C-alpha cells in the first residue's frame, strides 16, 4: 500500500480500500470493524472542524485581517515573523489547508510589491501552519485520529494541555528559526528582483491557426512568431506529428497547432489578441469580452490525477476551460488536452460564473489567484462567533466540555445563524478524506490483530533496549517521521500506534510519552512536497523543486524532533 501511494500508482483512497479489503478477506479484521469507524466521535470531530472552517471562510475574509496587520514598509523578516505567527495561531483552531490556499495569493502579492520572490515566503508559511496545528488537539486531524485509537484501546486520552507546552515551544522556536534562516536556506528563483512580476510561472499553451489566418503560407520569421515578447514557440503539431525544434523558415500551414511556452501575463495577451491564432477554448468563452482568469493547483486527492485534460471535461464539470498548464521542474509538450494531470500541476483557466461553486463541490482544485470579488466581513457575526469560540476553547482546555460537544455547539450556531447551509455541508464534505480516516482506524486494528504490532514492538525492544527506553522512543519517532514524509500522516499514525501500545504494555511503562511522540512525529512533515497537502498548494506558485523542501526541511525536522523529544522526557521523567 505504502509503495503504491508513494509511487503514485494508486490514489490514496483506492490503495487504502484494496488493503482493507485484503484484510477483511483474510479474516484479519471483520467488516463490522471497518464500519465501526464511522461511529468514532473523533472522526466526527474532524468532519465538524472542516465544516466549521468552511463557515468561517465563507463569512469572514481573513485576508482583510492580514491587510490590517501588515503595514506598508515592513521588512522581509518582520513580514515573515508576523505572517508565520498569525497563520500558526489560526491553524491551531482552523484546518490549515484552506488557510494556506487563502493566504498564498496574498503572500505572493506582498512579495511582488516588495520585490521578494515567492520562493522566499511560501515554505515558511506552510511549515508554520503545521507547527501551529500541534498547539491544540483540534489543530490537526492527525491528533484526533490518534485520540480515536487511544479511546478504542481504553488508554488515557490526549488533552489540549498535553500538547500545549510542546506545541507552543516548537512553534515559537520554529518561527524564530525560519525568520532568521529562511533567506539563507530558501532559493531565490528570480535573481533580477527588480524585474520581478506576477508572471513567474511558465505555462504551456496550445493555439490553432485560423482558417483565414494571415499567417498561412508564411514562415515563422515572417509571421512574427520567432521573437514574441514573453512567449516562445516550442513546437508545431501537423497531422498528429510533432515538429520540434521549430526552424525559423518553417512554413505555417492550414490546421497547424502551435504550442507556445510563456508566462501568465503574455499568455493572456496572446489569448485576447486577434492575430490569426485561436485557442481551442475560443468556442466556449469569448475572448473579446473581459476574461475571468483563474489559477488553480491540482489537489493530491483529486480525482483528475492521471486523467488527461480532455478526459476531465472541464467545461461540463467546472464551467471552465484550461488555457495553459504548468508543471514545476518538467518541460511539457504536445496538445494540452492530451497531457495527463499530476498533483501539484498549476492550471490557467478561463472560468465561468459557476466555476467557484463547482470547484468547492468537487474539491479537486485549490484556487490560488482569481479576479473574483472577496467576501466582506460582517463585524457583528465576527465578534459573536469569536466570543463563543473563545469561551468554548477555555472550557475545552480545562476539561469542562468534550471536544465533540464543543464543535457541535459551534457548528449548530453556524447553521442556526445561516452562516452555514446544508448545501455548504454537502459541497464541502470530502468523502475521500472521510473514507481514508475511517479505513485508517481499520488499518490500525489490522496491525494489532495480525500481531504485526507485537512483532515490531519486540524488534524495537530487542535491538534498542540496551540503549534504554529513550532509544525506543527516539526510534519510534524517527520511523514515524520517515513514514509521514513518504506517505502521509494518517497511515503513519495507523502503523505506529499499535507498536507504541505494545511497547508500553511489554515494558510496563506509561504509554503517554510514546503516544505524544507519535502525535508530534506524525505531523513532522517537512522533508518532501508530497508529505502534506499545504506543501502541494505552494509547490507550483513558489517555483520550488523537491530539493528545496529537503534543504530547509531537514534542519526544521531536526529542531522539531529534538524539542518534542526532550520536552516529552521533561514532562514524563518516569520513562527514563
């Protein structure tokens, strides 16, 4: 399963499903065990958090808050520190994926205004949301999933106070580290910052020669297509044959398809100009009118991954047309409609009036820039919801109210005040994610029932016990960190928990230090762009390569694990 997910052979939900079906057929777990995950209140809590986040995002434009926080003339380090502090705090109560999706265009805009490349800004933002998510038990689904395992095993449950000291320490030190070292560790893919424009991504765009085009019979040079500003003619497709590289003397013929590579601004100009070329989308949207242009990132859970643009049928599904496509670190070629999509691809779209609603319905794309109007804040709603949320947070921290009850109260307020509708709930509920979480519970049960957890626990005890209990804790945290970076955190928790449980039982030591180790290491996803959904959102817009995440992520990972490891020992000295 892990290899299939890592190699992108199967979508995560499909890989999980095949694995669980195998376990059911072999009798390792039963079908009722799988279904029982649906009644787990921690899974329900995760769903409620996502829906509450939707209500907040729908009614309150968080960008306005950030506009008020960041004044003109602020330095790079000051912006970085304030931005990371704010998104980390927000992510401790709100799902971090929409926070990053919302903030990405804002951060890029600030960078453009201050002549700073987005590659210097976006990784720190994504990293800080992960660290901030570990301050409370509702900050990340990983912690709630772990609590579900603890509940099932009749173990003491994690509370917000258990995470607070460690999570806050990691966040504060991590934000300070990134503030001072991001500029040195992060790449600057725009050396000439004075010429930095918002058009930093190079797209592939497909055009077709019009029947009455003035270019017919002319060479590339005479047609003026050789040295166009901002775009470059990559290849010509003629009768399903590619001509590349294109010679200056190549004559343009009827029905030729011209493939250009270029930046956002010039591609839009090319689409609007009446120059004898047309886009395949011209029949769908009139370029004579003002074009609604949107940039989106393909989600790693997207159903369109592996499908070609043509197979997805963007016009019918999303009320949009793909004008151009960008894949970081790869040179694309051929017709856009024939290119299989991958997670992290950035698409330039001409979008219709129903586009945003359909994107939210299918949840396959993250919008990273758009000319659409933003929501205006209702101050009364904002303060009422904020006051109630703060009160419930205090009650939750001090154990006066359960997590599920507190979330249910907030959800009821949102629905009762019509800030969240039934249609919003249907649109926002990601069934793939729910299925993965439910099957993660079943996977953990399978690891336990099959004896695999006991075997791995014995292995760790046999080879690490000579170095003490702390070595076992360190080994468990390291293994969990590696797993979460090559697959994803739900799988890491599902595999690591049965091992931690068996270790604590066999050694007759408190399990809480091991469970906290899992909680923090399963969220230590800083080494690869595929390890966390927020990384994929910023991967294309930041112009990043895989090595960039490892370069800055490795010291952050070492810092993160070191702080959490020693604070766990400090808080639970009985493990020594």
